[in-house]
DNA sequence: GCCACATGCAAGTACCCGCTTGCAGAGGTT
DNA sequence: AACCTCTGCAAGCGGGTACTTGCATGTGGC
C-alpha cells in the first residue's frame, strides 16, 4: 500500500464520495424531480457536506447531467443481445428480450419519468437518458430485418421493432395506473410476445 | 343587456380570466413542470396580475388541480365509443378507436408527461389526469370481452385492452424519441391494428 | 516534519418564490 | 349617487435556495 498507483487510495475515497452523491441525487430527483429537490437534501442523503457536492459537480445542472450519464447503462444492451442470440427459436428469443426489457425499464423507470418531464427545460439530460433505448431499438430493428428476410415475420422491420418495444415500454410505464392485479412477469411476457407474434385472432 | 341574467356579463369576464390563467398554466407547466414554473410567470403569460391569480385559485397547488380537472376531457370517451359502435366490422372499429386514441393522447401529451413526473410528489393530480384513460380502458375491456365471446378474438379481455391501448400510448409518448420519419397517421393505425389482430407472423 | 488534498463546518450573499395586503380605478346594478 | 365586484399595481413578508468562502481537520505520500 505504499507506492503502487500513487493517488489510487485517495482517489478511491473521492470516487466513493462521488458515487454516494450521484446515488442520492437519483433517489431524490426520481421522487420529486430535480426542481423539487434541493442540493442540501442531496448532500444530506449522501452523508456529505453541501460544499463538497458543489466542489465535485460545480452546479446543480452539472450534477443532473452527471447522474443521467452515470446511470444510463447504454452498454448493457449489447450483452443482452448477445445472450439472446444464444437461445434457439425466435419466440424464445423474443421472450428473453421482453423479460430483459421489463427489468431494464423498471430499473430506470424513475429516470425516464424525470427526463420526460424535464426534456424541454434541459434537453441534454433527456437525450442522455434516452440513449440506451434508442440504441436498443436500432439493434432490434436489425434483428427484425433478419427475421423478416428469413420469412419468420412480415412487415417493416423498424415498425416491428417499435411495436415490440412499445408493448413493454407501456407495460412498465403505465403499470401503476392501469394495473388491476400484478401478474407474474413471465406470464406477462408470454402473453405479450404471443400476441405480438400471432395476434389476437383465435387460431 | 339590461336585466337578463343579473351577473352573467360580469361572470363572463371572470370566466374568461379563469380560462386564460388555466391555459397559461398548462402551457408553462407542460414546458417546465409545475415546480419549474412560477406563479408570476403564469400570471404574466395570462396577461393578468399575480394577485388576480391567487384571488381565483388560492394556491399554486389548487391551480394545478383545477388545470388537470379542466383539461381532462373525461366525458369525451363515451362519445368516441358510441361513434365506434356505429361502424361495422371489428377491424374498422379498432382502426377508428386507434385513430381517436392517437388524437386524444397527442392533445394531452404534455399533461400526461407532467402528471407522470409529479405523480409521486402530488398523487391527487396524477389520479385526476389519468381518470380519462382509466375510464377508457374499462370500456375497452368490456368491448374486448364481447369480441372474445363472439369468437372474434382470443385471450383475456383486460389484457387485450391493455395491450391495445399500450400500443397507441407508447406510439405517442415515445414518438419524439424514436421517430425516424413521421409516417401518416392512418398508415400507422393500419399497421398497429393489423399487427394486434393478426400478429407479425407471415400469412 | 511537511505538503497536497479532500472534506466538514458555519456563516453569508444575493436572489427568488409563494402569497398577502392596501389602495385605487373601472364597470355595471340598483 | 351609492354600491358591489373584478382587477391592476406596488410593496413587502417570511422563508427558501443555489452557490461561495474562509478556516480547521484529518489522511496519506515524500
């Protein structure tokens, strides 16, 4: 612990402080929006002095941007796609993808709602929060194109991708409002994918 | 203009003031959220003194509630359902419904986003803003039940209703984020309804 | 021992916001 | 003319908020 990586130890403390602040910001911003949350509250929740918060991030808006950036998980989508392709059978692949989409959306539901509301006032944050879903849609469009060319699906690939994602997007976003009873996740995924692939017409 | 309806003339002026304030509140709240908007700004945009705003609505929160209440159009759904039932053929009915849903959602997109972001901080407003969609889903569930009993569709009616509405909900909400090119509305409706009824599998 | 640095602490600045108040004018009613 | 109601205007109150500053403390590296 003496001379390996000069400022690593100090940095690790610094980094942990940063992370605590970012986590606190996410929690409070998600609950009340960035405008409904004071920097003092964020600092308190992070167990940090307000001055420290400003020394790290400079501005409340820069803190917001840093938060979106840190929690966007844009890279996660690639690994999901890779794991999906290891599964055989289109419907099983789509079910896997749907389940992952629900998990991902649910994890970021709070951020998405905040960014929706603040996208006009603070557009950078909006684009940042949406970066991952947009990337996901691009990859899914490519997948749909292959399915269509293979004769397994029909229609415009981009529209298919959008419809597919819409189903899960709306399921998560509107869950609290529309839900009667909460159904188990796998059953929901099964129903949605089945309807997407086969439609609602009786067979 | 002398003695018909004693305070009607005065009231009409009063009513117009109220409406101007409500419209201004909607515009600004939609742009920046209720917390991001000051009562002074609302009053200015309405061309009204701030004191007048408070004399009308008492509190900023009461203004917000009054705004949701005024713009919710909860009654519109009944007439849409009635007009839909005059059309013959399930797919044509669903296309009509989808087109109306897009129009209605687009008109209220701003309010929905505001209420989404504020539903935790101010739940009453949320329920108020969602009253109309919830009522619409109930009616649509009933419709789906009839289609299923008639053998025209299969599945759980409530789930079918939810899937159907989700498709249009997400289409409007995520339009700005996902859109490549804007497609004509009727074409979009056609594609979505067709996929809902027949699925994406080639025929 | 000394330096560099991250942090806590306390106080403060300069503004902003929701909301109130008192007064005055304008319009219509009786 | 007397009155009532709606409104504008200007000032202000109390509290909050983003952000700053100066100083003290502790910790690890040289």
